[in-house]
């Protein structure tokens, strides 16, 4: 009976015989390991890695698996390695397996390419290979036997036509000359280099049906495909309006609506808006269309630039055979919410908040808004040791909402004036919901996740400075005039002041509970205040004012905050924020 050692010995003899014959037949590169280290038990380990996941690995023409692959318990010696994958160049190497070492080899496989030549195409077409758009340039085809334009004569390259030259045709057939392109109906082509194998080709051209084909590209060969541009009938689709109602006293997106629609081809179009008396108050004409997707923004003004009165209006898009309508309402009583932006996104002062005007399902305001912002916050220590100016916290970032209920915030902070500088990064995600309670109030509720990093020890470890990982919940009552909200947040954050050894990171739990209230007596002005207890160590309270001039999309926020550490120091912070509503 043959034992395992004899089998390995016979395999080694066979391998050496195979490798020697292979080396004599072709010259193969000897592959050096990128990493090599000794193993504790003197075992032999070989790791084969590749830039392409799932490449086939063969040793002495025996299939062992796919990259990334670890091979163990091979006898020491020289072996023949092959790595291959469909669509990529096959690589062959020699390698030596050494006893007692873990050897790692990294092999780059190069993709194999062929060419796709598309004819009857122009620069306005869109080409997609496997769903991915590709860029291309077109060239004019020069074919033999194409018809000359009427009155044209055969000219050499760069030569101008002589109007006195006449071309005589005695055969009674249409005149054709080699090497000339039809100047009345030129054809174009493009060459695209793509990996070999099977692909899906899609060519789109405005006014034509989509051209689709399954293609197979061979190595170093050119596949020629003629694109068929079958014209399509004109049609209007998906006539939509961005808001059901709006207040044109505001500027930009806050005070306008966008009408959008899709067409299949070019045809003259008319867009007009009628008032309740069926009178046209605004109109616009498209003489020619050049793309599938069209839009027009209406700011609630008539054709002479005057703001129209409150009421119901009907917008229409009309062609020779189609007409579509969309109702829209001008309502100057609409008032957009006024708020602050903090480390937790949209809020009241330094506390997170949920505004019903943003997250109600029937709200047009909160569907997709983006608010870039800039804040400046001078910070001073007013009691305790080393009292005086600390730093200026300068924040820049943006808040964006998606489909009323989801909010993302990202911010970057610098600290001019702080010794050795400072940097903070923070981001938050909020899920916000609202439920109407009658005609005047809404119940708001939701949750948030927040993460922040800072290398600036501005405050004591017992005050929230935006760093750490945390989660929280919010619930509130909201109306057009007054809003009240409760929030609770729990953080795990890094300690600064008590950390003696930089390599010994310490963490500190922080539970922050707060209440906030805001009042909006008029559309352009809001007043607010908030209180927060952080564990039983510190108290924050502050107040501020929001201003958003009706005739702009700029939101101003001015506030101050006092942070009191019980039996210790206290801080005073002033804040100025500027944000812009898109």
C-alpha cells in the first residue's frame, strides 16, 4: 500500500519532469514573491493574489481554484504557475515553493480588447455599452461609388470646385466616382475600443427609436455594426409640476415652480398658464427641441414681470396633436420654516429639531432642499481658571433633505485663535415624521444618528463639543406660529482633558436632554430659546433670532449660548450663521 509521503514524492518527481520539459519548450519568467516570511511550524504556504477577483489558478496544469487563493502543504521545489480569466491575458510563471515560508504573489492581469466600429452615427447620439455611457468622436465615411451631389465634379483633396467645369455623362446612368463622399447625405462612423467578450450595445438618438444589439468582440478584431435610425412619432410624456402651491414673494426655488416633461422627437410646442377667468397670463414657445427632457421655471409672474394675485392657475403644454394640463396655486400666505443648523442638522439653537413644514408628506418644501451654510462662533471662558477668549469656531457645511423624511448633514470646523489650531468633522442622519392634529397643530417625531471627530479640546469633557458617536430621539408640537420640542441624545465621546497618555484613549458617556421653543410672529422673523442638561454635570441655555427676508433665499441666524459646569467654569458663545436655500 502506498502511503501519503510516497504520493507526495511521486508528485514531486512528476512536477520536476513537467517543469523541465516546459522550460525547454518555452522561456517562462521566474516569479519572485512580493512578501515572504517564516512560518512557525516550518510549513509551506503560497498565496496567489490578482488585481482581478476570480481568476483561475493552475499549478503544473492542475486547477486549484480562483484568486485570491491560498495553497498549503506543497513540497518544496520549482513549479509552473498559470493564472487566467476570460477576457484577460493569460500569465505563466515559474515559482519556487520554499519550506518554512509564507510566500505571497500578486499578479496583474491585463484586459484584452477589440474594436467596435459603428456606422451611420452622429455626434448627437448616445452610446451605452453594458449600460455604461461611453464617449466617442465621429468621422466621415469615404466610400467608393457614392453619388455625387448634383453639379459636383471630381476634385482632389483640398481643391475648390470650378463652376465652369462640366461633367459629361454619355451612358445614361447616374454619375458615380470613386473616393468621393455624398455631400448631401454624408455618413459617419466611430471606433470604440472595448474588452473582448459578449456585450449589450444601446444607441440612443433624439427623434429615433433606440437601437439595441447583442455583440461579441474578438481580440484584435474590429466588429462593424450599422446603426439603424428609425424615426419615431412625436409624443409628450410625464408632464409634472414640482409644487402644488407656492409663494412668489420668495426668490429662487422657494418662490417658483418647475414644470417638466419628456418628448420623443422634435415638434413646435406652446406652454401657457391661464387664470381662473381662462385668460392666458404667461406663455412660452419652443420652435425646435433637441433633447428628450424639457423643463420651464415659473416664478408666479405674468409675461410682463408682474407678480400675479393669489388663486388657482392652470398650466398647459400643447403641440399639434397633444395637450396636457397641470393645476398650480399661488398662495402668498405660505411661510417657510425658520431654523438653525447645528451639529445635528436642522434644529433650534444647538438642539436638533423636526419641522412639520419640511417633513409632512403633502409638503412641497421639504422634498429635496439643499442648504449650504457658514457659521462663526466666538467662544470665551467667563469663569474659572484661565478665563478669557478661547477661540473662534468656524463651521462650513450643508444640509440636504430627501423625500421629506430623511435629512443628511455634514460639517467641517476650524478654530482660529486656538493654540496649535484645531479641526472637527461631523455628520448626522435624521429620520423625521409629522402627523397633523387638526387644522393648526402637527405632532413631530423621529430619531437621529451622529458622529463627529475633533482634535480641539475647547470645553471640559462634560460639555458636548460635537465629537463622538451618538443617537437620539425627538418629539414635538408644531404650528405655524409656535413650536415646542423635547430631545434626548446619548453619546460616547473621547476624553481630552483627563488624558495623560496619548496612546491610552479614554471615553466618556454623555446623556444630553433638552427642550426648545420657537415663535414666528411674522413670516420673516423667528425667536427661539433652548435648555439642555448634560448628565448632571453641565447646563446649556441660549436664545436667538432667525431672519429670512421674503424677497430672498438667504436665512440668517444670530444666537448666544451659556454653558455652565456645576462647581466649575462657564463659557459664553455667540453664533452667526448664513445659509442659502436652493
